[in-house]
C-alpha cells in the first residue's frame, strides 16, 4: 500500500526594499520558494523593486502573490490600524491592481493575495476587516485565492464570498495553544534555528501538527508553509525547510 | 458643399481629493467632459476617491485616463523632480496599473495616459523623462494613447515606440509665443473668465489657433481640449466651453 | 452676594490644510478662539501652512498648542493605530519640537499639547499610549500642560509624571452616559446647530453639566471648550459659542 | 620654527535608517567623527532613530548638525526638486526645529545645518534655493553655521544674511576641474579605497588641494572633511581618514 504523495507550497515575503533601503535577499529567496508574496508599496516596495522582483519571479517560475498591507511605510505595516471598511477595501484593490500590472508587464501575473503583518493578524480576528479584504479580491478577480491562517476570520470571509482560501503554517513562528501566532515581541514569537524550523515544517506537513509555546500539539493541514524573508538568516532557513521537506518525500509545488 | 464635421474631446482632471481633503467637484465635471484624467495616488487621489471617480465615469459613459505624476503629495505633483528614468518608468507603470484595476473593478478601464503637472511640463522638454513615460505605457499596454502637448518631447517619445500621441490644447491656460504653456505663477498663466476661455476653445478647434500672451497667433490642431478641474469655477468654465463648442457646430466625443 | 467670575478658554483645531488642499478657515477661527491647536504635519499641516498659522496666532494674541497625531495623512489621524510606545513617544516629541521651532521663528511658542483624533481617543483609554504622550511632553518641556478629556487615561498619565492636565469639553460633540465622546459615524456624534452648540457650551461652563445622548446629565468642569475647526460651519459655531459665553458673563481667556 | 597646528572637523551622515530599514552603522561612525549630520525625517530618519542618534552623539561628545533635505523618502533626497522658495524655507525650518527638539531632549542641541543630497547640489548652484535655506536657518537661530561647498551659491547666500558658512571637502567623492562634485552615477563619482580616500583627506587639509577626475589640482581650504555614512565600508573609510589625519599631525575638532 503506497503512501499518498504529499504536496506543499513554500512561500516567503519579497520585494520589501524601499528606495535606498535594502531588505532581504530577493534573488536568493526566489531560488528556494515556490510562491513569492511580493509587497505592493504600502508597507514596503518601491515600484522599481517590485518590477525587479516580479521579473525575477517570472524568470524562475515562482508564483507571484500580492502582499497587501495597511498604508504604513514608517511602521512596515506592523502597526494595527482601524481603517473604515470601504477605505480598506479600496486600498487593497489599489495594491493588488498595481502589483498585477507590474507582474503582467514582466510576463507574469498576480495569482493570489496575502495580507501582510498587522493586517494579517487583525483580519484573522476582525470580521469587518476580513470582509473588506475578501471584497477587494472579489472585485478585482474572484478567481484569486486568499492565503490565510486556518480558522481565521479571513478564512470565513473568503468562504462568505466564495473565494478560495488556502491555509498556511508558519515554520519560523511560535504558536499559542489556540493555534494563533505568538505576537512579535513576546517570548517564542520567532524561531531562528534552521534545524528546529525545518523539523517543524516537516511535522506540519507530514504529521499535520505543530508544537505550541505551551508544549501542546495543535493540528494543521497547511497547503503552504511560510518562511519570513526578513528573519535573520532567512535564506538559510528557507533552504533548510526546502531540503527537509524534500528529504521527507514531500513535493514542493505552488497552490495557485 | 458641406463643412466637414469637427470633432473634439473635452478633458479635465478628476479624483484629486485625498482623504479628508476635498478638491474639485468630480460629479459635476463628469456631467460635462468626455474624458476624465483621474489621479493615480501619487500627487492626489486616495484609493476610495479613485474608486468613486471611476464608478461615476463608467455610469456616465465618460472615458477614463490615468493621470500619472511624480510621487509628491505635499506638492500636488507641481514640483519638478529629477527622477532616474528606470525609477520613473516603474512609478508610472505602477500608477497606470493601480488605476486600471480600480477602473476594471468598476466595469470600465483606463483608455489613455496623461502626465500631470510638473511631470507633464518636464517631459514636454526632457527626452529622457518623456521616454520613461512612453516606455511605461508600452510595457502596460501599447494600445493606450498618450495625451500630450503638440511638438513636445513627449509626443516625440511616443512616436519613437509607436504609441499613439493625441494632442491637446488648454482653454484656460496662457500660451507663450513658442506655443508652450505660461508657467503657473507668471502673469497670464491661468485664464478664469468663462467667456474668454470658451471663445479660446472655439478658436482652437474651429480655426486651429490660439492667441499668445505676446499677442501673436500660434497654430494648434487639438483632438482634445483641457479644462482644469481645480481652477476656481472649473465646472462653470467647462460648461461654458462645452456649450460654446456645441454652438459652433463641434461634436464632442472622446478620442480613445 | 456676588457670583464668582467664571473663566474659560475656547480652543479649535487649525493649520489642517496640506499642500494644495485647503481645510478650515484659520484666519476666521483665530479671530474667535483663545487657543489654537495647530497641526504638526503628521495628520495635516504642511510646514508653510503651520508657519502662517503660527504667525497669525502670534499677531492676534492667540495661544499656540501642538496638536500631535499618529503619522497618517491619508486618514487625517482618525484611524486608530497600535504604535509601540517608544516609537510613539519619539514621534510626538518630533512633532512638538517642529511646531515649537516654527512658532518661535514667528515670535511665539508652543504653550500646550493636545493629541488629535484617534490618538486623543485611544490615549483616553489606553494607559500605554497615554504614558508615551506624557513622556514625550516631559522630555521636551515639563512645563507644558496637556489638554485632555476629564477622567481619561491621558489625565492619569499626566499626573503620574507631574504634568499639568487641563480638562476640556466638546461643545459640538455628543457625550455617552459614561462621559465619553460618541465615536464619529455614530448617531449624535456631531452637533451642527449653532444655537444648540452654544447652549451646551454655556451649560458646561456655568452649570458644569452636559446632556448625554441617553438623555442624562454628566458633570464637567472644563477649563477649555473645544469647537472643531473642520465641522461644517465651524466659524459660525465658534462665534455663537463665544457670544453665548460672553452673554452668560463668562470671561474667555487662555489656560496656558 | 614650528609648523602651525592644523585643525579639521570630520563629518558624516547619520540617522538615516527608517522604520524597519537599517542604513549605516551610527554607533561605529560616532566613535570616529567629530560632527554628525543627523537626518531630520524628510529623506530618512524616523523619530526614534533620530532620538537614538542624538542620544549617542551627546554621550560621545560628537557635535550634532541638522541634515535637512527635500521631502523625498522614496528617493532618499537624491532627486532634485523645484520647490517654491517659501515652501522650501518652511520645510527646512520644520526639520531643523524637529531635530533640535530631539537633540535638546537628549541633552544636546543642533549646532549647525547641512543640506543633504540633491538639495545640497541644487542649492550650490541655485541662488533661490540657497537663499531659502539661509533664510530658514536665520529664522531659527542666526548663530547656526551652514556647512557648504566652497564657492557655492549656498556660501554666497549665507554671507548675504550674515550666517557663518563653513566649507567642507569630500574625501570619498570625485571632483570636477571646476571644483564641483562629480554627480553620482558618473565614473569617478565615489571613491571606495580607504588608502586613496585617506591620502586625499590629508592632501586636502595639509596641502589645501585635491586631484580632479581630469587629473588637475584644485585648491581647497576645508574646515571640515566629509565621509559618507552610506558608502560601502563607511566606517573603515572614516577610520582610515581619521588615522591618516592624526598621523599627519592634524588635530580633529568640531567647527561648531
């Protein structure tokens, strides 16, 4: 009796430089991941950076996603904001469209949407902001999947408007016993040891579980695993995850 | 022997509010013009304003153009900037794409591109910036016409890459003897008397001439006439121009 | 037996234009108020606008306050943000200093600090953000009073670091039964009838009470009454309030 | 007969990080320079970065200067802008004041002003922008010196309003035969070899000359030598310059 082939996507944030400021190593990450969450200019990503990231993703066959954010360059999109839903919806539509146009000019296209930073976390528990995100995606292209945390308000909002929600897990982030991410700044929020991150990724995909900061196991069934591009040693982490997954017999392939 | 029917487009700037700040009366202008140069967020135009302007333009059957600009909210795009060509090209591509996505979500599309303010004036005499604009348009959609000043570097740059250049005249702006616009802030730069503006528009379209600040006549053959949306009394001006053109037997129709 | 003379300050928001966008009538308001909360560039107020507002306030003998805000031009500082305390403290220090330098160049000085919009409301209930504001003021000048809502976390944070807290009431805003402002967008949040606003101001100052949206009376002892500069008909409102207070025998004088 | 003691200042740009984006090694540079040109938030420098840079400069006894710029985060202040003089003056006043307030809260103060990037270059040849800078400094504190290129319009504008102009030389930048800096992006614009940079610095200070890209010698009499903080290997360069100057018997001391 054969084991079914397991398939997972590996995603990371890219295109997060801004003008004179460099962040992350886009080229190196694009050699490792199967999906690139490319910034859209609201938390990071000047247009030239986005254009180069899209061109390189197309060349390497990496799937492009729009990493939409609050308008907050000074806070890198990590400061939660209470934005009225119609404003938020329009801001997200603007970002998806801008990146998709750049991607198309490079011979590719935006194939999914993923909220960034504080917007990701807020929408996961705020049905109003989650609905604004889902509405923006539907208004642009109802065929675009939304990459989300399982059990989140974002997932529910996607279902509400018949958007495909794809669930992801975070190999380099700590989880609470409720299956949420430990907020940045708290102990255990970010994991930097490549061996630990790789082992967690394998457990997430092959066993469907992750160990929480409280020492329990929480069930997961991720179609994608995220490694953060701005974590110290991001490329090494992503490479370790990719190799460990391959070694465990998992096929790496984009979901979109 | 019958006179050939003359046809001209009437364009104005719209979508130039930003957040709490209102500018211009988009709804009233959309009832008058045939083409709307809608801001793209770099000199004005928050995403919700753009969305509303696009939706209203679609409802009224007004053609939508992308009014691209330097990144300069504080200066409303009126401060000339020396932007490296690759940066400028990417910034313009970003803006066209963002607005087109919003227009498409509203059931319309961006049908032409017009540079705004200082970018319009700089590109008219700077082949490098003009080429960056033309390259951005080509990379997004080589079928989009570029609305330009006749005899400008922008027109030449469009021809170079086989973009259609559509020439326009400014009913409410003074002209130098060289056929350039009198820079804002100089005497005669802006004309506010509706009767004068309307008469100039008719002369431009039916006689193909405009009187300069030096008292000479300069030849023009505009396919579009621009009335500025932020001029005091903009709506009254645009209405006067529209009525005078109709009275002179000119057909108003978009060029794109 | 004579009634003691009652004294109150009248404050309004000014300097809230930005570049090409005009908001409010600074000159007209400066003729009415005794204290001007001048924007500091983070939610509104380009430097030239601030300079003009400060110069005019100095000429008219109106006291200048620094109206500090979240960094949010697109949202006019009305979108609540979760800013880390050390960032928020530095952002507020930056704003106070910038405005004070402009005021001093105009022959005046910043004499108090008032948080704007969402920061005002968040700090009123969030001890962490309130403490960041108080710490910023202390680091710049521990002699500057902080204009606050009575019973707020801001008032408590000021007391904690021995800053003077001055309490204000809002003549043109609805109050909840708990003595908080009704959030903008909810019914009864903003009152626009000058006669009603003026009568509320008189009741606040002479009787020490305001009627809530629930129909109850809440006690107040404001040293300052605020009329919003961006309310429709702001100048008429402020004038009505000033006249009604004078008619009721109240002396108008700044608190700082 | 003894040689007179030569004295020179060593200045570098600092505080040029922004939010999540790091640039330069402020701590290491502060251990080497005698004057720190600290960004003011318009081309770089979030308030928390500025506060840390000022605090560290005060601790180390390094003199603080305000590195004022065009409002251009996306272009790092390197894109020349045609800003109306009254706007530019107010923008510069705002920046000096903001940084001075932060410096004073840290126990120091702004002791001089230096324009950054494109503003430095534009003002060097544009009397209008130079006059706006000088007027801003005078309006804030007529005792603050302005750090400038010798023979520049900035130097002339300072003299016009009796500001002290201090001339500097650039150890790591190429010079034209006219004594101007070779524009960035052209061959020879930036010198990265520490030995070459150090030797040029010594020649500038002890011999009063620099070799141009054309192979000629141009005379200089700098009171300060600049090493750019964002040049690759900036700290190594600055250290090499400091050691070479000390070895040549030059005393390093701030000018302000």
